[in-house]
């Protein structure tokens, strides 16, 4: 298995590090609009998972524990984690992994487009869908150009990473952890049909501190059009944490 990597977005960022974790099938470039608006004093590094971007053709992860084990050595020292959708689960799993090892946990976790893992609908297993159904679900989420989902060559390259990523977080069944000693900031799109208020509210049990909730205009990929607001909330979370 090819280990995940981190890279700067944009590449000339300086200052304390925020680690970002993308959605299923996604890559670090999804966060470029937010990274470019963080302003001076913070830099954003995103995970590159096998099976996409510069690691196309390499075997993806299927188990959260394997991914966390590979990310832990590079995660120490980050002031915050920022995860969207699947990436929110990775951010929390990594924070738990650091805490379990007695290592420092970032002072802030910013979780977007995802409900608490213990409130996910276990019957909604996208990774078990047939190819056409899986691609239809990805289309419904938005965020992927429709022409990419109908191009045969692109489908062949996308499907393994997509199915592996959905397997990664849908099969993650964490024991109810001790609440993390960190601040949680939860962001959601006002029109996101895939994350319910009940699921969002579940995050309050995962931190020993009050959880901050924000609803921004848009659907599941709201942060792309609301990059200014997302960057502002992220900076505030880092300062508050």
C-alpha cells in the first residue's frame, strides 16, 4: 500500500499548519479556494490519498485504522484539522488516534458536511452499490462535473478510489470515545440533503468543550462557493482553540 502524503495548497504557504482531509474520491485541490483566503500566518496542507492526483494507480486504503497509522507521524504539530464529508471522519479518527497514543491533539477540529459517526445511517452503505448506482449518488452530491462521470476513461480511474473511500469511512465503527480535549467547529450547507440536523447535533458528544455550529448557503459542497466565510470560520476556530 502506498502511504498517504501531505502537500501545501497553495505551495508557498507559511506559518502554523492546518491539515485538511478531502471528501470521498477527492483530492487536495478541492481546498485551494479556502487555502488562498486563509491569509498570512496560516498554511494549509492537504492529504493526498493513493488512487488519485499524483498517486493515481496506487492501491487505496480500505480501513480507517491503516490510514490513521500512516498519518500519525506527520500529524503532530498541526494546530487544526479541517475535514469535509469523508474527510471529517478522517480528521476525527486521526485526532482519536493521536489521543490514544498520548500525543498532542490539535487545538481545533473543523468538520464540514458530515454528521457524527455514531449517527450515520448504517443501512446507507454506498460502497455496496453497483457502479452505476454509486456514480449516480456521487452525481447527486454535486461537486463533480457531470461530463467526468459519463466519460468511460474517467469512470475507470474514479471508481476504485470512490468505492475504496466509501468503504473506508462507512465501515469505520469507532467505540464511543472519551470526548476529545479540543474545540469542534461544525459547518453545514443549508441545502445539504445528505446530512440531517440530528446527525450534526451528534458532534456535541465528541468534545469536552462547547461545539460551534455554522450553516452556510449551498449544498453538500457549500465551502467552494463560500470559501471566504469558510476560511474566516477556520481562522477563528484556530484562534479560539
